[in-house]
C-alpha cells in the first residue's frame, strides 16, 4: 500500500482525468462545478482533492479549507468512526462501495446524513493507492421521509384509536354492568365473586389496550432479563384464550428443557398476543392455533440461505394456524407498517409490523411459512442465553405481606388510584401516609417524625411535580428511595423525570403484586439511584 506522503504531493486527480490538455480542462471544470460532492482520499483518511460541492456539504468555505483543516476524516467527520472502518473494509475487500450511508459532522457541528459511492484505485500489485468517489447529502430527503412517515403514523393512529374506542365501550359496559350487579344484595357470595372476576378480567383487557395504544404512539422503555419462554407462554395462556374466542381451539407445546432468552417480558408477550390475534383473524369461521416453544440451532448452511442470520443457538417461538393462508402477491408486504388486507376499521396494519420491530429489537429473526388454504406459521427465533433466573412465580405469591413492613409516603392526585394503592400497601402491612400533591408530600415529609422507607409518587401532580417534590424531600431524607407512577408513555416519563434514571417501569394500571414487588425492590436498593415506573 502506498504511503500517504507519496500520494499527498499530487493535488490533481490524475486517475479520473482523460489524456490531453483540452480534456484536462474539461474534466477540471466538471470536477469543480459538479452539484454532487467529489473527492480523492488516502487510505489513511486524508483528503487529496475535493470539489466545491463537497466543501459546501461539509460547511467549509472553500475546498482548500476542507483539505487543509481535516487531517483524519474518519475521526474528525464521522459521528461514529466505526462506520468509517466498516466502509474501508468493504472497499478493501471488493474494491468499491455504492450507496454506503453514514452520519457526518459539519464544520458548524451540525449532523448530516450522506451516501458514499467510492472505488479503490490500485497499482499493478493490488496495493491501494487512493479512494475516489462521490458524496450525496441525504439530509433533506431524510427529513421529508420522516415527515411523510409521521403523517402515515398519525393516520394509522386515528384508525387505531377508533378501534380501541370500540373495544373500550364494550369493556366499560362489562365493568359498569357487573359493578351494578355486585352492589345488589339479591345475589349470593359465589355469584358476586363471579361478577368481581368479570370486572377484573375486563380491567386487565382495558390495560392491555391502553398499553398497545401508548406503545404505538410513543417510544417504549424496555427491561431485558433472562426469560423462560415456556413460562411466559403459560402466564398469558388465559388471556390468549379469551382473545381467540369460542370457535378457535388453542393448543400449546413446549419441552421442559427449552432454553432461556434475554429479552423484555412485555415485548415477548406483545409478540405472542399480536401473532395470536393475527391468526384468529385469518380464521373467521374458526380453526386451530398452536403455540410451540423449542430450542433451535441456526447453522452456517441456514445463514447462507438467509444472509441476515448470525449462526448460533436460539429458542424458537412458533405460532401456527389453520386459516386462509397468505397469497404470494401479499406475502412480501406483510411486515410493512400500515399495510393490511382487512376491511376498513378491522385492522390498522400495525400488528405484524410491530412484531417484526420487537423481534429485531431483541436481536431475533422472524420467518413465515404459508400457503393459500393451508394456514400460516410464524417462527420467531430469539438468541438463547446461558444465564437463568428463578422461574416466573404465580402472581398471588407477591401479595403476601413483606417480612419487614415499613412506611410509605404515597402521592397521587387521583383519589381512586390513591385509595386503591393505599389498600394494596396496607394489605401487605405497610403504614401509608397518603397525600394528593407534591406540596402536601413535602410538608408531610417535613412534619412526620418517623422514618419514611419509600416514596411512591405519581410523575404529574398539581403544583410541583413528583420529581421536584422528591428532590426537595431527599434534601433532608437523602437515602429515601423513590418509585414514580405514571399513565403516560415511557418516553414522556423520561422527559419529565429530571435527573432520575429510568431503571424499570410498571404501567398504570398496575396490580397489587406489581406495586408491592417494586416497593420491596426499592427498599432493598435504598441509597442507589431511584427507579421510575411509568405508564407504557
């Protein structure tokens, strides 16, 4: 490979120039006046020659300024220098790279998106002498694409909101109707227990709908942890059977020794729910859905057929149905956002797109096997992990009183939520100081003479917010842990949480088990950074 100094001496792009003085003049005019950025550079990352367009793209007054000021564009211009190394690797291996995208930092420190098309110039011994190529500024195009996608997203959210409103009306009817029966003295204890169970089930379904809507409208916080997919499947089994209805048979299968994965439990549950709902909709007259968990090895041979795959050990989650199947002309588009073959009002086109995004987010792969009239099978592969955690415990176990109950300062402006959370905590033998806003919380902490073991506070409160109140309380009680509650989406909570780190989250509505588990964890880790539990 020729060294940088040897190539630095010639500032003229001779390899790009035709022979002859007239041709040289024409070429220089083309090079200097081209609308697209053009350059020659050394393998070490130094510009040898650039045109005015590239200088303008990168925010320099003249090409000479750019060549003089930038000594190593891999380190000085690339937002992520690793992209430059990847780009150079492609050039060294294949001799050219077309449409390679990266983010660069301009002279004024603003960030732009560009596309490189470059070839490596070599000598007779295959040593690389320099690179020559073009640079296209993609920033405006990306901005327009983002605006277009945002408009599409808002349209889809409108359709989704209509569908959710329809489902909510049904749930409110169930809750209101059974609540009216529950307060009636004409029913015996077993009937009243059934009414309460129906209300609880409807509340859980309403919470799942809210989480789905917030997940589509805002970013989600995730909490990757070692998961036993068999246990997760069993945990949501009852909910899935309610979703499928009476004319669909749901069966599950899993070996006892199925491996563990490192993933967010909420996201895995969402993958399952969306795939099952998709399967149910493909069988309007009924049928069978089968869910299976098994270990799988993705081999090098499999990776050759699927270039995106990194060979290794995986756990495969399979959801299959006996439905109508997917036509060949539709199959390439099933994971596209907003694409749906369902009638207006019956689908948003976000279900499978969401599944695809969640699988990719958890470093997995998803494949579909289908045939018209022969049903459809989705195979989700998630990387197997060596670590294990205790199996998922039955929900009721977390409701048992804590061994060492303490004092909780509970802050929530909604009287219903405040009353219910207080009952959850007092059932577990905690003493509860309940107030409705941040100002009352600060005053209560000042007046109360005993220890406060944990603060449980809503993020948004009248007057000063939850994070501000927690800051003031921790001035005199610095080791008091805080658990924040919110019905907002997770990224909105992050914006409002101030300096507090979002370590984990718990959506509103939350169960007694979830609240008590979070309070116990906060007390156990007292003195470390607080956790934010957010509606997501």
